């Protein structure tokens, strides 16, 4: 357990000063444990239906990362296309023919 780090950060609850909130982040090697608050009824339904939150959260996070990266690339492509000079279809065809001839 040499590569396990645990941080506990007690904080005073601003709404109820007598109650403390504790945030825990656990790092194990290259992984980090994250959590999410969900309604009690949702958790109950997940248990009844046999839904494991880990794979579901990982899939949702990966899909959101993919969506945002694609969005960023589309924006960069739009910016670059406005900066590039217009190239006619004939010129593109000629460049392809030249490249095939090599």
C-alpha cells in the first residue's frame, strides 16, 4: 500500500456550523475515487435493478470527455478553415494527380 494516498479535509458547514463536512479523496496508483450525491430513491432503484454505479459513471465521464474534445476540435477546425485560403476543386485534383505520379 505504498502508492495509496488519502486526503481528509474537514470543513465547517456554513449552513449548520455545528455539523462538519468531510471530503475524502483517495488516490490508488493512477486512479482517483470520485463520488456523486444522488437521491436515496435513485440508489434504492439502482440496487433493485442491479445497476453498478462504477461502470456507469466511467462510461458517462468518458462520453462527456469525448463529446467536449470533439467540440473543441470542431471549433479549432472552423477557426483554421477561415484562415486558410480558398483552394479550387481543380487545383485539388491537380495536386492529387501530381502526388499519384510520384
